[in-house]
C-alpha cells in the first residue's frame, strides 16, 4: 500500500477513540438492560463490533499490526433475538448437488426400483425420475455421504438451528416449510463451501490437495461466540 493510500496516524487514533466510546456505550447498555433480549444491548454490541473492525483494519494498514479481537464478519450482522432458553427449534438444511454422471444416477435408481429400462437419459423420465426413486429409498444423509456413488457432485450446503416459539402443530407448515424462518431466531448456522478451502489456501499458502478428506466448513454464527 502506498503512503498516500495508508491511513494517517490521526485516523488510527480516532478509530481507537471510537472503540473506547463504543465500549462505554456497550457497558452502559448492559448495565441498563431490560431483559435478556433488550434491543439496546444488541445495537450497542453491533456498534462495538463495527468500531473494533474499523480500528483493526486501520491499525493493520498503518502499522502492519493486529488486535487480539475476533471481529464477527458480515454474515453475522443479523443479531439473535430469540429466547435464551429455547423450548423448541427447527433444523433447516439445504444441500446443493450437480448431476455430474446421469448414467450412473439412473443405474443406481434402476438397481433399487422396478422400472428397469424406463429411465433412459433424455427420455420422459430420466434423471428427474431417478432422483425421486433414490431420495425415496435413501435418507438424505446417506446420499450426502455416498454422493459420488450416485453420480452427484457436491455444491454448497448450510444447516440452521432456528428457535421457534412453540412446537408447530402437525402439518402446520408443510405447504411452505421454509417461509417461517426468521434470521433473528437462528441460534447458530454451519455453512460448507469450497470458497472456505480457497480462503484457507490463500491465507496459509497450502495445497488444497492436502485438505482432501477434511471437513470443509465453519460455523457462521454461534451465540456464545458472537455475544462474548
């Protein structure tokens, strides 16, 4: 970074003063909190996180130095406002796949069904019918662990733990199962994506080949980490 682009010492000092002010504001909000879910505390927390992140960036740009604080990323910008002692919760999962080998997928479906010869690629059924057969036969977790056997290639996936006020009545949300997910009631979430491998490779200068077989993911929100 050129000297012209680097922040000045005064800018770094001002950012440090902003952190001090945000710390005082956060402590004041905590001392005056009205219940576990006081929005003033969450607002002060986010203000402190933003001030600390700004200071951390300016400090590094000016002095090539870092702080000992772990600053929540933009993924964590939605504060958790659900109950601290939840009595019910939902597990929301999304997994993306690419049908990399349609013949393999169809062959696996024919092996466990009674429609041999009716799932030809490009026909009226094909991979769409094969997916229906396989997901009707196997649990999603088993397909995830054996995806290569079924000619599938993994994409991104996410798992959310979303707190609910009460346990839903049977059949209550079946017509629109994901519409009621409130981001502010997501207690924690775990995302898996190849972009995390890329970030790790850039940060550590490692070889992605060395990471095969290791979990590719990280929690993007855990309440105890975010709030403390």
